């Protein structure tokens, strides 16, 4: 056994002591409110509540490489929830992934990021969950993985190798605003859990901006998750967005470049759209400090000449490809022949991150299932993209996707009917998401094949 050295021992002891300094201040309404806000910044709702069920009663299925992991009931019910958790036990579950009974949580719960949350935020969060949330006496679905993934002790080794203790530390030469943005992104916001690429052993390749892998973009079950590194020459994705455009996207799900779809919808709906203007701006300013990475073939691929060429082809409407015809019949009314959409209403398809992603899963999923923008305090209108799965055959969707991926200057490979067939089959799977998604009753798994 390794002996704990004295300095390490004192470090551990003092972190425990500093923690115990908070007394449970019970029904303190200001603290409850503060905790409710912290829960928004951490998006606890998105994973721990299914649709219209009681808040925080758990039971959302999250796809993982090992099987489906269900979130637990974190309402203050003493039997089914966490009503019997002390503050220390709560802090350990949220920041270390260790349960009251000492067992280890699966990292589907983003404790590797929450590890950086401050004692103050955890304290407010605890008071909120104990006194500001209604107990829900409900037993959610139980996680039932096969051997060896049902052996929770194995996670201990994963934690030791890949996670770090210790609260976020502000960087000295940065403004308070940038430090606040960095804190929200790295800690509670856990943006990296989706936006940072993962290594073979599934840990995020970086948990902070010390590495250029942090938030560098990746895929989630085939769906493109764009890079959030917004500092660059403006030629690639989000680095061409202004601070205000990033703010608009996070508050309303739309701006002149994109409209949100997929897993990000729930993030905006339950979390970022409820943040204060100052916090959302801090996030945007922080993302602007992260230099974008370019690789030879992806930067500057978008060309205005190529966009005009497609626009002219569609306008003249002679010698159309099969995909162009499907587009004119089904899509052009909203996305127009220009491929530029209408700012804040219909997203552009030219140069759009989803439309020009290497993996076509996201694009094909949206065509089959449609998508609905979240309703947010700043943009309450319900804008929706209809679903075409019932109407278009696999071959038609393949032709259409092939056209979109190569039209208006986009430059990705063709999509085959068999790929579409596969994606359609996955979409019909039971009510389980790869990560949280609550689309307010949108028919999300309705991709029936036309007869
Ligand atoms: C990305 C999805 C996700 C988010 C976001 C999330 N959780 Fe979890 N959480 C889970 C899952 C899944 C589990 C159960 C994991 C397991 O069974 O090992 C869990 C377990 C827990 C537990 C352990 C409860 C028990 O049964 O012992 C606590 C406490 C908890 N979460 C609190 C929170 C809080 C507080 C937040 C917001 C700051 C939050 N979670 C956000 C997915 C999430
Ligand atoms: C559950 C996974 C998940 C989490 C957590 C998440 N995102 Fe996203 N994000 C996505 C996906 C998927 C997309 C692509 C959306 C689309 O295709 O319309 C996206 C897109 C974005 C975009 C648009 C980028 C572009 O080029 O179109 C921004 C900005 C963004 N996210 C910011 C954030 C921030 C800030 C956080 C943390 C507060 C965050 N995201 C957390 C999954 C996630
Ligand atoms: C009735 C108007 C309408 C029609 C018709 C329509 N769309 Fe959309 N589309 C929208 C709206 C609104 C959104 C934004 C919704 C969202 O992102 O949740 C959208 C979003 C999209 C996106 C996602 C863009 C992004 O930034 O993530 C793609 C791709 C797309 N549509 C392609 C198509 C294709 C292909 C067709 C034809 C089969 C089509 N749309 C037909 C209105 C429409």
C-alpha cells in the first residue's frame, strides 16, 4: 500500500474541513434561488427528468458504449431519491461520482466536469435540492448492464486514471469575465462532455484549455458536434461568429448561421437560455479566446462562387439531378434556392455545420424526423422543420442528402440508400437518447418508412 504523504494528507483533510464549514441553512430562500440557478448552469434537469414526469424523478436512458444507463431520482424523496444524503455525500456524488453507499457512478453523469464546481455552488445546489425541489416518490428504470460493465468497482480505476479533483482555479492574467466564462464552460456547463473528442478509453482528451483538443469538436453517435474554439480567422464554423451571434444561439437556439438540432436543443432549452445575459456573454467571450485548429482540407473550403453556381442551377431548373428535384419539391420553400435560408427563421444550408459534416447521420436524421427549435424566454416562437421520413424513400433521402452535401460549396461525399436505411432503423429504436433530449412532445421517433 502506498503511504499518504503528509502534505497530501493535509490537503485532503483541509478540503474536507473547508467543506464542513457550511451548515445546512435550511429554508433560506435566497440560497434556494441561487441553487436553482446553479442547477440551470449544470443542466441537471435535462438528464434527471423525462418529459412531463415529476422534476428530477430520473429514468432517462442514456446510450453508452456499454449499454443503456438510466439516470436516478435526485429529488429529496428519502426512499427513491436523495433525501437522506448529507451535504458531504451529495458533494461526493456530484464531484467525485461516488454514491452514499460508496459505489461508483457511471461517467454518464458528468462528474469529471462537475469536479471543478466550487464549494459555494455545491452548497447552494444542495440546499436547493433539499428544500426547493418536491420529493417524487417514484422508482425510475434501473440500469442493468451486462458483465463486466455491471461491476461498478471497475469505474474506480477509470476515475483514478482519468479524473481530477480540485475546484476550478481562475487564471491570473484573464479578466473576471473570461474566468467566469471558463468556469461555466469547464465546470457546471460540462460543454466538453459533448464537444471534446474522447480517447479510446472514453475519457475526454482534455478538461480545460491547456490543450487544443479541448472543445475541438467530435461526434455523438454519428451526429456532428462542432468545435467551440471560436478564435480564428473566421473561415471555419463558429470562429466566423461574433460574440453577439454566439449569445443569440445560446439564448434562442438560432442566429444567421445555424438553428439548433439534436442534443444541443435540450442544453439550450433547460440551461443556457435561462442563464443571465452576463453569464452567456462571459461564455461567448471565453470561447473567443480559444484558437481554432485548422487542417489543410477543412479550412476555407466554402466558396461563394460555388454557392452561386448551385443557386443558378436550381433557378434555371434544367438538367437537375434527382436530389436537386427532391430539394425543389420539398425544401426550397423554406431554405430557398440560395441555400442561405432566412436569418433567425430558416437556417442556411450552405456552409452549415450539420449539412457539411463528414458524417451524414445528423443531416439524414433531421430530414427523416424533422426538428423543433426550443421555446426559450427570449424566443418563444415555435419554429419547426417538418419530418419527411413518412414521405420520402431511402433512395430519395440519399439523393437529397448527396445534393445538400455537395451543393452551394459544401463538399462532402455522397450518401447511399443503405446508409439512410440504417439511420432510419436506429431512429425507430425505443425511447432512449444518446444524451439528454426533451423536445416537448415532438414526434421524435416517428420515422416510419413510406409504403
Ligand atoms: C449528462 C447527463 C447528466 C447530467 C447533466 C446530470 N446527471 Fe446526475 N446522473 C446521471 C446519471 C446517468 C446518473 C446515474 C449513474 C449511475 O447509475 O451510475 C446520475 C446520478 C446522479 C446522482 C447520484 C444519485 C444516486 O442515486 O445516488 C446525483 C446526486 C446526481 N446525479 C446529481 C446531479 C446534479 C446535481 C446534476 C446537475 C448539476 C446532475 N446530476 C446532472 C446523469 C446526469
Ligand atoms: C449533450 C451534448 C452537448 C452538450 C452538453 C453541449 N453541447 Fe453544444 N452542441 C451539441 C451538438 C450535438 C451540437 C450541434 C447542433 C446541431 O447540429 O444543430 C452543438 C452545437 C453547439 C453550438 C453551435 C456550433 C456551430 O458551429 O453550429 C454552440 C455555440 C454550442 N453547441 C455551445 C455549447 C456550450 C457553450 C455548451 C456548454 C454550456 C454546450 N454546447 C454543451 C451538443 C452538446
Ligand atoms: C416549413 C419550412 C421548412 C421546410 C419545408 C424544410 N425545412 Fe429544414 N428547417 C426549417 C426550420 C424552421 C429549421 C430549424 C429547426 C431546428 O433546427 O430545430 C430547419 C432546419 C434544418 C436543418 C438543420 C440546420 C442546422 O443549422 O442545424 C437542415 C439540415 C434542414 N432543415 C434541411 C431541410 C431539408 C433537406 C428539407 C427538405 C426535405 C427541409 N429542411 C425542409 C424549416 C423547414
